[in-house]
C-alpha cells in the first residue's frame, strides 16, 4: 500500500469538517462537532502550521479522497511544551495499516530532518489500535493521564519516543511490522 503525506492547508477545511463531524472518527475524541467548531479547529491547525507544527493529509494510492490527517504539534504538558503525534482516519481506512504506515513515514521524516528529539502520544486508554501502533513504533509507555481534545476530557495512556538519530527506537522503526491497527 502506497502512502503519501501532503502538507495540510487552507484547502483542507472540508476534510476537517468531515472528520470532525464523523461519529466513528470522533468516538474516542469527545464526539462529533458541527461545522462552526470544525472551522475553528481548522483555523487553529493553520495557525499551528504557521508556527512550525506539522499537519499532513494522508493519501492512499487509488483512494478517491484523503484517508485523514496526521500531525506532530505542540501540546502544553506539565508546565512546558511537548511535541505530540496524532491522527484521524475515516472509517473506511481504519484497520488496514494506513495509520501505522502514516505514523512510520511521519516519525521517519521527523527523525531525518532533526526537527524533534522526542515525540509524545496521548491515546485514549480504550483505543487499542492507537495504543498498538505507538507500542509497535517503539514508544515507551510512561503511564496514564487526563488530557483534553478541544476542551473535551480524555483519559489517556502517555507514550514517548526518542527520535534522535542514534536512539534505539529510531534504528528499529524502519524494521517494525505495522500491518495491523
């Protein structure tokens, strides 16, 4: 399966509205939101892009529309800022290895460009697929915590991955089998 990550831009408002309104996509992110709230989220993402956050649309070879969004963005954490990784996929692309492949491409790009020394993941404790992906990518489980997604509380597993060129996780990531999500 071929995966391409394309920079997220102004033209991706409709994609964000569709993802944010989908009850299945948002089942572990506080539930779906309306078009106005999705437009606010899109504007926040665009401001993040302008400040150096990485947002990409995920494209699968042969698909009629983008599969979803993946990002590394700044998140306030314990009095500082961490770089968090996250993704959202339409239901028809879930459980096919799409998110895992996109995560691998994104983390490898981050390591290769030296933009991040570590990446954090905050996956809902009930989200087996997301927790499985970051585990297989070599993220270390630090424990559980309470976070929010756009003002909605989520009880999460907190994961961290060192992506310096000499880290063990960075060397393993290219060899990791990520077929299942």
